[in-house]
C-alpha cells in the first residue's frame, strides 16, 4: 500500500505554492462527496477557489511571493461582487453559476497550464524532468493512461479519470486523507505566517459565530454592576447592547469568552 502512496507524499512535501494542496482537496471532494470518477477539470478549479477563499479574504493569510491564488480570488471577487463573509455552500453555487465569467475563465486559463500535469510529476521523477513543459505534459498524459498506481489519468485536456485503486482508497479513507492534506497545508501556511494563530481552523472554514453564551453571561454582570462600554465610554443603562471582539475575529478565529466585550449598539 505504501508504494503507491509514496509519490503523493512526495508531491505534498515538495510543494512550492498552494496549488497542489488545493488541487488534491478538490479531487477528494469531487470523488468522495460528489461521487465522481470522471471529473471536469474546471470543477476541481472551482473547488480550489471555494477551499481557499475564506483563508485569504477573511483571514488575510500570506501565500508566498510566487503564489497567484490570492490574485485569482481577488479578480473573481471584484467582477462577481462576492461578499467576503459568504458561506462555502453559497460560494460554490455562485462560482458554478458564473463559470463563464471573464474572471473565472482567467482562473481556469492560469491553472490549467501546469497544475494537473505537474501534480503527477512525482510519479515520474527521473524520466520526465529533463523535458520542456509541453513535451512533459504530453508524456504524462500518455503514460498515465496505462499506469494503474497513479492517482488519475487524462480523458482529454478537459477531464481526468480517477483510477479504480484510488477511488476505493479515497472513499474508504476520505476524512483521514483530507486531514492529512490540511495538515500539510497548515505547515505550508504557518511557515509563511509564523505569528498567526489557529491556522488549521481557518483552513477548514468557519461559517458560524456563536456569541449567545457570552452575551448571556455579560447581561447578568451588567445588571449588577456599573459599566462603561470599552469603545464609546457610554454607561450601560439597562438597554440593549452588542458583543464585539477585543482581538479581531479574523486573527483569533474563535468566540472564546475572554476575547469578547460588550459594546453599545451605536458603537
């Protein structure tokens, strides 16, 4: 079993940008969740945007100098006027419905040049590295057709086919595989954002914030004690109040009580 996994492990260990991680997360999603074995490459690219959107737009993580994924996300966001706080399932629908837009097509054009082919290069490390890109890509397309241990082969330039061995392995081990990829992506991003907390949580996406517990505790306190709101300086008079974060939510990515303070509604 480890023999056919070794090239995949090597691919993730030697990634110089985030594309390979998100490409694999897209394949895992389409295979295990959407139950597809023949996958449109564009659908994987859309899933790459979905998986990386919140990390960049809400949490502002740095991807590295050579990584163009943030730029591609910005183009799509600007053209389609997508809110930074959009939930993943809504974002997936918006991007799919607008796949023919100029910005999304630019994403496809940029990613399709290298990502689907370079991802498989670890399966043929010594045989193809000396070839120029065009010949390397053609060689990978040809060799992958008859290689049963490889993750996928190309049906054509628009579609890939997940090999039977991998379909079984992905469906049997989807949570483990996804967690492993997220762990590798965490190391990649942590190296480039050394002082940023909670990167694993940010990678997996946070769609809900729950401030009800904190507001209940603070409401009991405010009834019994005189209190000046931290930002406005107003005195709490027993009317409504809001909760806010002392350290920005985009930095800490949690709703722990120690980081929540009451504020006046108008502040």
